[in-house]
């Protein structure tokens, strides 16, 4: 029997697996994921390369029903944010990442704990 917590984590992993491969302009390209997980929230940043440029997008998933926020920040001042309290991924806007660095901050709104992804 799978415990509720284990089932919740497996659901989050399955949701993230759908991020793993994207198709663009008829060619498969591997995405790179930079995780930023905090208890109650799974999240991170995905880098996709297509049309000759890198594009980044942040996401958050609530694994325990807590409100989870994600903020995508860029060194040029660009940013985008979103939040969720469900297992459905909340995505930021997709931003162009050309010659700058980007990272995400994922926070659990109930605990105030945050995690920051590696920069790309």
C-alpha cells in the first residue's frame, strides 16, 4: 500500500516528467531542468532551446495542498511569477534567455520556506 505522502510525491514526479521532452519546429530537443524544491512544493526552471535561442520558464507544484509560488528572475530585470495550491503545475511566462542569467525562487506560503534554483 502506498502512503498518501509517497503517492503525492510520485504524482509530482510524474507531472515533472511531462516537462522532460518538448517538440518544437518538428525536432525533438532535450529540456534542462534546474530544480528548486522546498517541503510542500516541487518546482524549478526549465530551459528549452528552439528557434536558435534559449527560453526559460519557471513552475511550481503543491505536493501537500500548501500555496506555492514561483518567481522567475533574470539579470536584465525581466521577471514573471505564478502560484498554485494544487498538483497542477503553475507556469510562469516563458522568457527569452540570451546573454543573461536566469533563476527561479519557489516558496511555500504556509511555512515561508523558499528554495532557489541554480542560475542558467
